């Protein structure tokens, strides 16, 4: 019996990790790795990087662009990072065309080398999805575009990008939303409903797994006892860190760990000082993905106060570690937090609502302590955690969000579009 030839797919996105930016776009890589692990799919990644000539650290983010390798292999997948021009001020208007022109030589080289790709799978609608639509036209292959959140929710507010995204949706054989809220947003922007699919993100249940709280706190530091919040998010305005700090000022029994890096760091440190929270707030910077489970496990609650979201993976990652969440009711968040075991939602922008949601979550714990006290041994602490019914229920809830259904949905969609192209 002959083995079917593998599907040959190009994953296209500027949101993809590289050696100089290992945490950049991990959510795209995670979904791709899960798909490849099912077998029968041959993938090459085309992840363009803005051109910049200097690697000196004083140039910050631009220096990391320059340091990214032209070619690399990540988890067994070949990844190409061709350069494209990203022009100041007018960059938003010309980015799709410049991105497509920068990527074209790599795709053409792959074809000349004998690798005939059958479909382009793009992530992030603008500029990536629009650039991919140009490439799909130029190479005459089917296209899928996955919306991720801010591409539709924020960039979609601008007239020219909105028009270009609407055009790209007509070129794509299917537009994918990681949650139903993003599909509805795309339709509202002019996308065709009959060409949309929801393929949610999953969670790696092995990478994100429970750790006894006392053990986790010993690893990440901070007070060994007492109530603790953690927020894992880039330090950017949309994530609502300022609101979270305001709320903490009225929660004297709580400590807060902020995990993430970004342009708001200095302003947040100043706010911490003004509010007198220096003894209760730690800004820990970026943390490697394989270390995040210790930060989730060390906390009683993970909090996310965003004003806009797509499908925030950190919520599922926290739940998989047994830590419930308190999150703002925006975007796809209600689709992630659908049960009491998951946590509580609150109205975005309200300090009062955030505190009330935290109170509701604590009240539901009943006689179960919110904080598993430090024990003499890891074994006894593990026993204590096994008795914490809320955390166990939270982990069980997250186990319903594995990757199998999403990977199968991708495979079926790719086969359908490739089959249609063959018979066109």
C-alpha cells in the first residue's frame, strides 16, 4: 500500500521566533508544531524580518532584527528569515507590498530547488495576511489567513488596512479566527462569513502542568506565604497593567508578580513607587516559556486586565498549572473562561469590577485555602495541593483544550483547499 505524499505547506508570518527573538510569536510556532507532530505534513516556515544594518544593543528592538539569522532550524523545521523594508511613518500603508516583495525570492528559490509548495498558511491579518494574498496570487496557490487579535481589533480601525484585509479575505480560501469573537469581527469588517472557520488555540498539557506551590515559590522567589497574583503579559498599554496596579492598592493582603517586558516598564515602576507598592510588586521581565509554569503555580490567581484580546494563551497555560484566572470580559476571553473552575470575568477598565471578581473567586473556594502554605517537604506539599479542589478542577478544565481537534481541523481544511485548487 502506497503512503500518501505529505502536504507541502508554507507557514508565513512575521510573528515567529528566531535565535535573536526566541519568545517572539511562540503561539504561531506552537500550533504549527502540534500540526506537524500528527504526521503527513511537510512544512517550511517563511518568517520575514525587517531590514536593519546595525546589531549594537543601543538600537534595541532594531538590533535584534539585524541579529536574526537568515536561515535556521527550529524543532526540526526549516525557517527562513528574508529581510524586507519597514519604512517609518508610511510603513503601515506599504508594509504588505514590501513584505511580499521581500519574501518572493525565497519562495521562488524553493520552487527552483524542487520543493513545490501547495498552500500558504498565513498568520496575522495585516500586513502578513495581505502580503500572503499577494504571494498566493503570484504563485497561484491556495491561501489561509489566521486572525490573531490586534490585527483585526486595532489595525482594523484604520481605513486603508481595513480595505486591504477585506481584499485579502476574498483571495483566501478560508479565514481562520482563534475564537468566535474574531470571526465576528472579521465579518463586521467585510469578510465573507461562509469562508470563515474557528480553530482555537490549545495548551501544551505537559509543558504546563501543576507544581506544588511551595516548590514553585522556592524557585521563583518572593514571599513564601501569603496571597499572590501573577500577570503574564507584555508591558504594553492594551494589557491593562495600570488598572491592575490601581486595584492592588486596595488589596493590602496581596502581592503581585508582573512577568513580561515592554515599553511601559519605566512608567509602571514609577506608578508602583507613587502608589507605595514597592514591597508588594515585582517586575520580573521576560521569562523563558519552560519556566512560566513555576510562576503560574506560585500564584493563587492569574490576572489579565486587557482592554482588547483575541485568544490569550496565558489563561489556558495558567489553568493547566491549576491556577484559576481573573480576566477582563473582552474578545475571546469569555470563550476561554466558560466555567466556574476556570475563574472569573470582569468588565474591562473597572477597578471595582476587578476586585469584585477576585472576591467572588475566593468566596467559591469555601474552606479550601487560597494559598497552599509552605510545607516541610515537597511530598507533603503535593498532598496538600491534591486536596485543593479548586486547583484540581481548574487543571481538569484546561485538559479539555488539547491540540488534537485544532490540528485535525487544519489538516481537513488544507486538504479541502488543495483539492479544490487541483480541480479548478
